[in-house]
C-alpha cells in the first residue's frame, strides 16, 4: 500500500508540473505544409516561440500562409529524405539560435500511400514508407541532437495507432511507424543523462492530407506489380478498388485535430512531459483490447472494424 501510494503521488506530481517559459524558445517542425505540422507551427508561434517550419513545397499554399504569420515563422524548404536539405536547415537554425540551442524538434513529416494487403504491396512502397516515416526522422534527429542537448530540450516523434495495433492492409505503414516508436523509446532512455525528453505521439485516425494520393497512379502501380498467380487469386476488381479505401478512411477520420495539437504542445512545453501520448478514442482502446483479449477474439474485432470503417465492399476471391 505504501508503495502504491508513493507511486500515485509521484504520478500526480508528474502530471501537474506546470509549463516551461515558452517565449523565445526555438522549435523545428517537419511536415508543415498541412495537417498537424501546420497547425502546431501556428499555435506555437502565437505563444511566442521561434518556429522553424519545414515544408516540402515552399511555393505551396501551406508554406505561403505560414510565411504571412505575424509571429515571423521561418519557413524552410525541407524534404526530409534529402541530406542536403537537412544540413541546410541545421545551418539556418544554428545560425539564428546560436549557443542557446534548439528547444524542440518535432518529427511530423509522414507518408501513408495506400492500405494494401501485404502480399500485394510492392516492395518499393515498403522502402519509400520506411525512408520517409522512419529513416528520415532518424537522420533529422541525429542532425539536431547537438543543438537540443545545448538547450536540454525535447524530441517529439509522430507515430500512429497503426504502429502498435495490428491492422489488415497496413503492413508497410505500420512497420515504418513501429520502427519509429521503437527508436523513440530507446532514444528516450539514452537521452535521460543529458536532460533531454523524448516523447511519442500515437494518434488514432484524424483527417489530414495524408489521405490525399493519386489513386489512378496507385491503382496502376498495384496492378502492374502483381504476378499472374496473385492477380488470378485476388482478382483485378478487388485490387483496383483498394486505393478507394483512402476516401473511406478520410470520411471516417475525426475532423477536429486539436486533441493531437494539445498533446504535441504538452510534450514540448510541459515541465514533466509524458513518454507516450494517445489522442483519439481508439488510440487507447484498441491497444488495450489487443493486450488483454485472447488473440482469436481480438482478430475477430479488428478485422471487422477495419473492413467496416475503412474498406470498400469488394472482397478478394476465396
């Protein structure tokens, strides 16, 4: 009882540690063209932070609106898969912040492509998702950690519910996000000695432009990558309608992204940030069910949940 009471008191102290002084601190956010990154950049700028917003398209509407922000957001052309862009962003940030260092790094840039059965997914898509969702976050983190250590700051990585919960058709995306989650957990332990916090955001389905893809190109790529055996077994009708699941996912995703932004802001500015944030109802429920239900029971639930929520009516041949 004494041990439990001490643990509860410690947990309460952790959750009520207040916020750090935000004004003037520097934060770099990747993937700010739209969605979570765009919203977070505007929110932090309004709080007086010095925001460096990495964008893939510096001429796009997202970048243009950020450049007009009255807080003076620094918009950086930053394709996170390009080492030269990372090096240029590092030089720009270090030149402006100097010896104070970088308070926060938010690895938000990500890619979904299209949910596809594992057997049908081209290996090139696996490589692309691992490159964007995992390896680029590692490269950006390694580049900026010296600046973060100077400030004894924060690293915030954007994972996904799919990185923890087994879901049909998400083998490539889930693998990349699971790798990022594992990297974050290891880095969190390694950074304790430096006074650097590493946080993981693991949201459920929120509506962002990650669902926007050229479905006609995806459809053609899937069909051309299939062997005759696979095409015969699954059927061209089933394979052709797979990219349509992006529309279903977008329609069923939560419109209000503020719960995710709240978690990202807390991870950056709370004196006692959490190691893991799970915004969205399913973000805690599905992991709980996966851990506690018998495997067969969870398999029954998740297959029906995915097919009913995200998938068109067509089914593979059996």
